[in-house]
C-alpha cells in the first residue's frame, strides 16, 4: 500500500511543491497550513513533514505533543532559521531527520525513504525476536540470553539497509564482531570493510589518514595518498572509539554523513563517496555532549540505529555456551589435546565478574587450555587473572611507602602514557580522565610536549 505523508507548512507555494514531489514519488499526501489543522490527521499518517516555524503552535511543540502521546510516526522537520541548534532540539524531541531550507527535492525524497526504512526496521524487531528464539550463534557471536536475541534481531534487520549504526558497550563485548556481521550480511559484503581505530591515530595525523592528502600538502607528502574513506568507497567504514575524535575532524565526519562528500588535505576538489558508517564507543557520548567534547549534530547523525551491547556480567547465562564455543574454536589450534570443559569449570567461570568481558573469557580459556594436563578443562585448570584484585585488597589502598600523592599521580600518568605508546586519548581512557583533563595534568607536570 502507498505510504501516506502529512505535510504541515504555512507557505502555500512550498506546500504545493512538496505535494507534487511526493505524489510523483508514489506517496499519498495530506496537507495542513498549521499544527492545529494537522492534529486530526496525525493518526492516519505514516510520516509527517513539518516546518518548525508555524502560526500558532510551532512545529517543535507539535512534535513534542505527538511524542507525549507515545506515537512513533516518523517526523521530518524543515527550517530556514537553522541553525543547527534548532535542528538538534528537534532531534532531541524525537524527529527522525531534518532539512535545512533551501533543499533539493531529490534530497527530500532520499530523507523520506530513509526515515520510512528505519521505521520498518523498528516495527519488525519484535516479530523477528520471536522468530530468532532458537538462534544462539551468528558469525561467532554467541548467546541465548534475551539481550543477545535482541542483538541478533537488530543485525538481521539493519544489515540489508544503509542506515548508520552506533554500537555502544564496554571494551571486550564484541563490537568489532557485530560491525563485521552487519557488513557481511549486507549488499556491500563483497565491497571493502575498513576499520579505523580512532585512538590509534595521532591527532595531528587523523585528518590526513581519514581523508587522504595531495602531494605537497605538508612536509614529507611526496605523493598523493587516498584516505581510509576513499579505500572504503562502496563498502563500510567502522569508526572504533568515535568518542575520541577531535573537534575539527568531527565537523568533516558530519559532512561525510550528511552530504557524502569531502576534500583531501591540500586539495579544493570535492570528492563524492558511497560508504556505510558504523561507529563504536565504550564512552558515554551523552556525557561527552555535556562536557562539550562531542558535537550534538554529529551524535544525532550517528545515532540512527543505536545498539547497546550488554557486558558479560549482564548475561551470565551465555557463559556456558561461550566457554564451549571457545574450547571448540581453540582446540584445533592447540593440536586437539583439550576438547571439552567440565560443569565444575563452567561453575567457576560463572562466579567471576569478567571486567574484560568476552575478550577476557576467551583469553582465560586459551591460557587454561595451554596449562591443562588432561583432555578436559576442570575447575582447577581455570586460571583467572586475580592479581589486580589481590593488589587492591581491603586495607591495602594506601600510597606506596615514601611516595607523595603528587608523585604517585605522576607515576600513574607516565605509566599510562608508556602503555599507550604516547597516545594521549588512549592514556586518558586508561586513567578514567577526559583528554583535556590529562592535558592539564601534563602541563602541570611540565611534560606536555
């Protein structure tokens, strides 16, 4: 059946132009010149396109009213006063997307189709979760818990689309595996999959690595070089640890998402690109928004299909299946000596808190298989890493003898920098600090350079 779209626009000429474009695109159209006039038609609409500035009730007020009624109809807002802040306010209130006037009619059609596609993804999720009740493994992602069933269902629905996905979760939960599963079950599966670890790129080189550069763009640029996005053209880019991208690069990423275009460093030639973006983070990006270290407009462009990957301690019922999976996976690599794991060993694994999540579980299984004397892993063979917890036992949290608090803090910072090979973003994350907070402390220490 044709989708029915409600246009709310007080300017007669623009309302008519939008109507003709949508009719040509095989939609049914309803029209209203004000929010008050539109309200009786909302329940009949599959989508609403509204101006933010309307006589009487504003488009934003109408949007907020609709969301309070628990309606999930996708709403696209238009504004000529847009300022991006207005558009961000609308996205916060539940808008599916926004259009800054003037916009092309082709862009309007693209945005409409994308918003309807995302709504279909969400509408079908519940049905798919029921159908996947017996499925517990997907491309080496293992789990029978309700949380993982939801992850599998979302992968199945989002993979065939080009919708941007934001993966959130602690380190070690398997965000990389999920990103690859989305790519390899998509129409882009035979095209490049390029993973970009944002914390591994020095800040002063990030722009040239992502977008490429022309010969002579800077000292040492002896030849032109394509960036990661060009290498991923027609495929998928995974932006790992997106929360560590500096502000100047965030602006260019926003342009990639909105316009699908960029320029190489040292070039004025605009290049167009077709990439699907999957972003991942173990940080709370909403907290980064409040700190001012992450752009709101970029956040809402990335957060089209959010997926929160649960930690292993939140889905302990999956540990037995994961343990057997890792034994089966690792056994051939180790000559097939250890081929099984006992119930007692599983019980011991279930009692542990797994701060390193699935990655830590795999490491423990591998270490235990190397040292196990028999053909089965038993409880006594399971070698958990208890050293960190032992060092911080109750009553032993004081400063090392002869060391002041300032000296101890400096030693922690130096060790973090050494461990991260000088990468300040990675060192800040190890210390539980923001990058700005770490820079301040380095300046106080006199080692900023």
